[in-house]
C-alpha cells in the first residue's frame, strides 16, 4: 500500500515539474500587439492583425473631393503572415509580449 502511494506521489510531482517547465503557448490573441478584426465582418480573432508590424500607406484618392493631398493610414499585417515570416515573429513568436489581463491575477 505504501509503495503504491509512493509511486503515485512521484508521478504527481513529476507531472507538476514537467507542467511548470513547459512553455506557455504564445498565441497571438493573448499578445499585447494583437488587433482583433472588425466585429462587423464577424471574423473576430481569426483574421486578427499585428500592431507591431505596420506600414504607412499614403493615398491621394480624395484630393479632388476634399482638397487633402495625402492621407496617411497605418496598415497592419495579419498575424498569420507575421507568424509564418522568420523576419517578423516567426513560429516561435520571438516578439510576443503577453498582454496584462487583470481577471487572471489572484
């Protein structure tokens, strides 16, 4: 009986140690740079974009209407693009920063 308890205790502590050593998955939806897609489209997090990797796009489409010569708008890459590009985050999520979630704090 004691032997069985001893084996179960070792098994429990081994699993606890392994779970503490395993890395937390770096999901984009939990990153502070994650930008959820417009809810109007109903796609939610599936087509989320990364605020870390952006390009400034200049457009002159409204010049004859509004008189504005240039409108600069940031354009973000999709998270799926950033995670599949080694120069960006890559599969390992090298620029990942977990966003603070007060609901998870004790």
